[in-house]
C-alpha cells in the first residue's frame, strides 16, 4: 500500500477517530492526515500499535482550532525537512501530543471549594504530589528531548508545582483523564505518561 490520506477535519471537539477509521494506517507507506490534534494522535497511536512509527512518514494538515494552531507552530508544520520527533505515550495505548490533564472524576458541586482528587504522583524519582489536589496538567516539552512538563494545582491559593522529567506515574482516587482534549472513556485509578527515548515518529512538514 502506498500513501493513505485521511480527512478527519469534521471530528467533533473532544472526540477521537474510531479505530475502524484507521484500518489502512498500519499498512501505509506514508500518511497524510487532515484534522485536529486528536486525529494526528490517533494516527500515531495506530502506527505505534503496528510498530511502524519510525518507518512511516506522517504529514499533517492541522485543524482550524487553537490547539491545532499551537501544535502546528511548535512542530514547525510547513517548514524544514522531514525529521524524527520524540513521542509521548501512556500505559493505556494512547499518544499525547499537546496537552493532558488528570482531574476528579466527579463534578459534584457539593464538594466545596470545588472538586478535588486524592492522589500520589511521581515525576521520575521526584514525588510531586501526595494528598489532595485539583488537577495535574501535562505537556510534552518541545525544548528538551524525551521530556514532559508537569503542573500540579493543589488549590487556587497555593502556587502551582512545576517539574520536568521523562515519566509521570499517578495512583489516585477515580480520576478523569484527558488526552489532547479527548476524555478517556472511563475513570482510572492509575495512569502513566512517558517519553520513550527508543521511539520516534517521522514528521513530513
């Protein structure tokens, strides 16, 4: 199979493509995907499952939304040559390209002063949370290879805890996880995001 073109620009916000939409990706020689960040993430996840991220160049026509514009700017879409880039994965089979979040699985307004989550989190060997927090935000660090930037928000009255490292591991009360704006389909009590230095994907800008 030669080039595969996927037009996923009509994806609703907060949704990812169905796996059946990506059947051709695993056998492609090259892929062109049009659409928002979750469309590109789904293609890379499909290639990762097939063990082909390093062998299949991927071109991306970004969606017309803020996250797509920001990621396209970070990746230098439309500039430079084909290049290999790091890939942030999770232990539930997903890919994180732009922003992730871990937050309480409930929005119960009776839980003043707002929903909170009991958890313990380690960023590499450093314990970055142990107790009650509001959320954890995660972004791939484009300025350092194989690295994540993590922000832990405990409350609106306390400074955000910031750290940088390769892997974030969380054990928690039932939590809701978002990958590039797409909610994971069920609450989780354990989650890991990690930048694997052995894995690269090929961007054709």
